[in-house]
C-alpha cells in the first residue's frame, strides 16, 4: 500500500518539538521516506509545509507535546505510536503503558537496577525499547511485558487491551456506506485504539450530542457514530488529552440500498434535493463544488460520495435549514438557495424563474447592541458557520439556552446574550472559539 497509509494526517497543525531534522522535499511521500530512514532519533511523525516544501522529521508526536494551529502545515503521525491496544501478541505495540498488570511501575530498558536486563535498546534496536514502556522484544505468546521496579519480581506482563479486529467485522452493520451516517455497528474504539466515551456522559469531555436532541442518530452506549456529517464515524475518547478521533470502520462491499434521494423540489431541509438550481436567493452564481476558488472549503465531492455534490448545484450536505452553495463572489462565502417546495403545483414549479426573492420575516439587521436581534443569520463576519448554542462541540461553553432563557438561543443563530457590542456566535472551526456575525446595524431613521 501507500507509505502514507501508516500515518494519521491532521491538517493545519504545528507541534512544539525539541528533536527534529529539516529536509527539502517535493511532497508528503518523500517526507515519509525521510522519516522511515531517520537515523538521528526514533521518527514518530513529520510536518510538511506546502508553500516552502519543507519536511521536518520529529521524535515527538501530538500525544507527547503541545499543538498549535498553523494554516499551511500538515502533521503526519505514525499510527503505530498512537495505538493504545495490541494486535495479536503485540510485537509491534509502541504505546505508552509503563506499569505491569498488577500496577507495579516498569524499570527502564536502559537501566540495570534492580534487574540486569537481557533485552536492551543496544541488543534489540528495532524492538522499540524506549523509556520504561511495555514491549514484546522476544515475541512472548502472552504479549507485552517489562522488567519491574520490584526487586522481588524480575518481570511481569502488562494489561494491554486487544485492538478490535474491525476489518473482520464486515457483516451488515459492521461496515459503512457513504460517510457512515447510517452506521449502526458496535465498534467502540478509535483508529488508534482509544476506548470511546459513552454518549450519555459528559466526562472526560463535555459535548452536546445527547440522545434526546438527536433521536435519529442512534447514539447508543459508546459506539462510533457520525451524527454531524463528518468524513466517517467517530467518537469522543476516554483519554482526557484527546477530545475525539475517527474510528476505523471498513467500507461495505455491497452497494447502498436505493434511498430515493433524487428530489427535484424542497421537502424538509432539502437534504435529498438533487435538482439543478445553481443560483443563490440573492441571485449570485454558485461556485463549483470541486473547485477551491474563490472560497476554500472541505466539501470535496470525492470525500462525500452520497451528498450529490455535482457541478455547482445547490445542495444541503451538512443539515442546514435548506440547500445552499458557496458563491462566485469572493466577498460573500455562501448563501441559501430558493428551491420550490414539493407541495407547489406543477404550474408554480414551471414558473420558478419568475418567483421573487422573499424578504425574511424578521429583520436581518440589529439595533443598539443587537440584544433584541431575533433573525436567522448563522454565519460570522469571516464566513465561518456558527456552532449551535446547545452544543458543546467543538467549543465547550456556558452560554446555553437554559442559562439565558430570555436570549432566544435557538439553533445556531447569531445572538447577543451577554451584552457584547453586537450579535456573535461560537464557530464550528475548532481553531476559532467565537466571532461577531455578518450583520449590519439597522438605519435608525427607517420607519419601524
């Protein structure tokens, strides 16, 4: 397979590193080859910057140090060093468990007290004998072990959980179609082997994905799910330092059942709309989904095979209130589209081109500080989508509808619950907690 398959990629991240090497490479594959060939230290990850074509091989990964946002940089971490579970007898286990199954701390592999070791980093350089981590350098059938710090007990085995053999679970329900929104299987570990947090608890991570708010999303137990239109099923993890991670669910070999997703008119939120309207409600032309100009975005057709992202047609891939598109106007990132409702007569649909753009019922401008604003704008001044007020993902906060009952904190609409200078919202961008909204102040001389 591809050399990059052995790495977990995270876009837009830089990590604080002490031990690194710089190389000039043309692409990520060449950088991965440098990491594999690194002899100055044990290469666990690499950073690749597209603009400079710079490759940094790293001794640390994101589990071991601090991360920062960095727009042009991608972090690739070796999956083997992220695994907290063992496959088979665990000869390739490179996790960080460092105590025995009875809770006794392990002796460092390079030390000779209290026990003189037979297996050392010098005698077995490819066995990953770092620090005092549990390893299996002699292919012991009972799995990873270590020398102990108890003088009376030379060595003991470690309690490393088995990785779920997800590739073997290819029965109905244990594989996914499309992006796994309909996955109802029972895989409950992430792709690096972390155990999933139960959906009905708020520790170690607070969140808004609660069963009663998402009754159709099957948020049972701690099973991997895709309630928010991500690339594939995921879960919050039980590791306090890793909020969430994707799960390794295999793709189904059988085609998905025919769902009738081919509506030419608007029903519900229009997630099944597959018509050819390609103009926004204010008359702007839509940007093609497979281009990144003028607006860079993540709705790439190849990544979302069942969302109908063809040409530049209006679609609703993310559960917005109705179909939308990015616009070809560089200063306006996206807008909703006007789609004829399905209960309209044939004559009405035929005359669609003459339908005027309806003005919103509520004012889309604010007065004073905007504490009375009750419109439905849900995008920030820089074009970011707003996070729902009842959600704790990606940002945990205290501005909830029950704490501010008079502030009308509905859905993800811009509001001003705390007397700020104008309406604002938390954003769905993990790197930007909040921003003011894309709203103008009403002209106070206009008639009410």
